[in-house]
C-alpha cells in the first residue's frame, strides 16, 4: 500500500494534474467563436396588389399586350362558314337529301328507304347478317320471353319506354293500327333522346343494349353497317341522329331564349350545360363534330349577353370543341377578362373550366398561340392570388403544367423570345402566389422548381418583372418567391445545391441595383442561405465579384437621399445586406478577408456614425453584430485592427442606448477589442467600465456572460483591477 502511494506521488511530480479553472488555448478560441452570431431579420413586406393587371409595373408595360379590351360576338369567327381558299368549287351532279327531323305524326317518313341493291349484294349481306348473329349470340327468343328479357336489358342500360308502347312491335305489322297512338321518345343514360320508333325492331334493340357501351356513336355505327332489313330504315350516321334529335333542339332553344325580350341567364346556362352533356355523351367534343361551326356560331352570339357566369360556360364549351386561331385567343381573353374581377372567382370554383385552360397551357405552342397563352397564364395568376382557389389549382396539377410550359418557353425560338418573356411574367407570378400554400412546398422541392427558376432568371435577367417575381418567390415566411422557399430548411438546402444560383443572384442584383424591391428580396434569400448552410457562406464569397457587388450596393443605398418612405426602403436593403455580411463572416475563410477590407470597415463605421439607435435600431444592431463577427479575426495590420479605437468610441455610444440588443452587441465587441491595451485604456479613460460592471445585474445570461468577458480582459492591467474592485465588480 505504501509503495502504491509513493508511486502516485512520483507520477504526480512528472505529470501534474490539469487545473480545471485554467482554460486551454483551444477552449479559449472555441469560447470566443461562440460569440459569433447568426443574424435574423423580418421578411420584406409585400403589399397586396389592389388591382388585377397583366403587368403591374407601369414603367415596364411599354410595348406589352394590354390588360383591358372589349369583346363582342362580332370578334369571333365561325369556322367552316366559307371555303378556306378562293378556288371555286364545281357543282355536284346530284342533289343530296338533307336529313329532316321526324314529325310527331309519323316518325318513319323522315327516313328514306335505302335504294334497291343487286341480288348478289343482297345474298352477301344476308350471309354477313347470319354470321354476325351467330358470332354475337343474338338468337331470337319467342316473342313474349324476348319482350321481358329485353325490357330488363333496357332498364339496366338506361333506355326508357312509355308504359303503353310495346318495345318490340314490328313497325310493318303494327304501323297501321298503332298509328293513332302517341309515340314517346327513348332516352339513353348518356342524355341523348331518339324516337321510340327507331327501336321497335327487337334485333336492333338487342344489339344496342347487349353492347353495354356508354358511347352511343359506336353502337349506332355497328347498326348502320348491318342495317339492311326493311324493319330498320336507319341510313344516317350516328352524329346525324344525335344532331337531329338532341343537339338541334337545344340550339334552337338557345336561339329562342336569347332572342327573347327578357333572356334568362339561368335558362341559358342550363341549356349550355345540357348541350355540353349531350356532346360529351355522343363523343362529339373536340374537332370530330362535323357541324361544330353551327354550334360555335350559336355560342358566339351569346357573348353579347354580358354575363360572367354565362360567358364562362360558353368559354368552357368552346375550349371543349377545340377552337383555334383567333377564336382561341378571344376565348382566352374572355376567361382573362372574367378573372380580373375577384368577385368572379367563385364562378371558377363551381365550373370545371380550370381543367380546360390548363389544357391550353399544356398543348398550345408559343410560336402559334403565344398571345392566347399569355392571357390564359394571366388568368392563372389572378386566380392563384385567391387563397380559396389555390388548393383547387394544386389538385389540378397547376405546378406541373406551369413547369412544363416554363421549359418550353425557355427553349422557344428567337422570334418568340419576347412573347415567351411576357408569358413567363404571368407564370412566375402564379408560382409566387402558389408558394403561399403549405401543400405547395413539397411539390416545389420534388419537381426541382429552383433549377427552372434559375434558368428563367438567366435567360430573362433584363426583365424586371420576371426577376422581381422570382425574388419574391424565394422570400417569405411561407414557401416561389425564392425568398419564400428559403425560409424552410429543406428548401434552403435544395436552393443552395442548385448550380450557379449564387453568381446568378449577384448578377441580377448588379443589373437591377436601382430596384429596391428586387434587391431586398434577393438579399433576404442570401441571408437565409448563409444563416443555416455552412457551405453557402464560402460559396457565395468565392463567387467572382461577390464582395464588390455587395459593397457597391451598401455604398449606393447608404448614400441615397430622398423622401421618408424611400429612406425607409433603403434602410431595409441595408439591414438585409448587413445580415448577409455578418453571416458570411462566421466562416473562417471569409471573416479575415472582410476584416482586411478597408471599404467594408469604413462603411460599417459610417453606418454607426450616421444612424441612431432610436431611429434605426435594427440597422445599427446589425452593423454592430457584423463588427463583432469581424473583430474575432484580429489580424495585425488589418483594416479593422487599424480602426479599433474608432470602433471602441462608437461602441461606447451604444452602451448608453435604451436598446438592450444594441448594448449586448456593443459589449460583445468590447469583449474582443479589449484584448488590446490601447482599447482597454480608452474604456477606463471614458469610465465605460462602470456600465460594464452594472451589466452584471442583468437577468440576461448572455449579457452577464459578455460583461464578464470584458471585465476579465480589463483586469489584466493592475491599475484597472483596483478601480474595478472599487466599483464592486468582485462582489458581483
């Protein structure tokens, strides 16, 4: 036991135990580095735009398409109303018989009987009919059983017959004795109505019902191909039947209601809905309808009714009928005109037209339909500004559609470059609005919107509207303004990893240095990135001309004069810019370089000398925080080292201020500068040590900690230790 004690004593003589009260150099440096603070600030205020206009900045609206215009029925062109060329057409050798609507008295008179065919053709058709019956398993049942079975099929398929009429009465045998009875129509589940007489043939009815298809066109096409029997005299194609018995009555009703002295908007809207349903059920939407020109002429005449609700239904129908050229442009203008009034937003919620004009953005090309795309994107911008509409737009894939269009516009030909820029103004504004919704943020990240926005910024950096929209997209406490998205951790990392985003931001700020609203938002974005992403501090500083651009902006906005409102805007730029500098200084490769910059130190001292805490608290505090971060790197002979006495005098003024934030930053600066003997002498000479001792009574841990650091440095001088004891520093 004694030998063990002697061994421990011997070892203690060689390796003395470390005193925990004595800190190592690494601990001192680490503690000092903790004094470097990341700065935060408020998001730039973006006032709501009172009016909905295509291009908000009046200075940038020269040679741009107008936001206001008038539309009338005469502005539209009915397609197929005349030949496309001036070539005279030759006369037809025969006069075709036009389809005539069936009369209520005898519905078979309207259908001409087919011409007699050669005997060979008859035999071939009869054989084809026989094989078709075998293949389709359409063997006829006894009359009574087939009546019940087919009636059941009719009920399942949506066919309705009047209770007094037998659906399988042979038209030849019963035509005379049933002639006096009133004939009721047959209605399919798709909403298309035909006279019951067309389906009195049991074989015909079996074929339609057993096909089990909602597309009536296909069923009737099969009927037409095998229609040879005298019991069925249907020779017109399916579209003609739909046109005669469904579409024409609706169009006639539209004409009569609109021509009335008191045209009912509700009635017209209902008829438009019926027309849309009938065309959709018969597969006659798009450009496949042979008589679409007649439909469009009727719809165009309703434009003059001057009803937003009716016009929106007309626009939806016209887009469904695939209008093109001037008509497409006018329809897009019509939708844009309706969307300009915020009170009409509810109409878009009750209508499915959003899908239609998103389809326009997807399918149309800027070289042929550039202006139509412009007004369509303008409507999207207005609607996205309404928070109640954003969810609906997101559900319809608005972001994906916008991204695809942006990529097409970025590859547009030179002749379409200007129009592509106009459209991009609207799309970037729409994305800016959509970014406010929480559901949009993951979509922006998953779709890598940042790369597309940076590409737009690179190609259209001269367009102030585009640059401002993108800068606002990134700048928000909610997610594309880039400043919006940069407030979120996952978005900041995605943006920081976007190639060339930092030099691109610097380039845009340099080009548009006079645009305060643009500069302040890009600076806010850079401040967010440098506050949380360590690599961003060095990446930004190493960009070519970074320090030069930032310091030029600093000098410009610090020296600009003007009205009070303008001065407040300039101060906001300085606040955001100083935040970027303060955050960048945390990186050990950036801090020494800025501390050695004469221009940087002079501008900081000028800010502290010209601004008061009472009028510009956040600006002064940010300037002091930047100096604090720079003062950590006290390289001998640096610009900050040469100006340390001037800095110390300015910090004393902050110690006397009423702002505790300013007092805290000044104390932190003294904690670094007081390592120099001449600075300690200035502090004691101006009796600033009394204020530092008083700070020990603060309830703030950070304040007490910073004050202790200053007093520790002051106690290095013997004369100062005596004066500090008299002030009660030791007891406190």
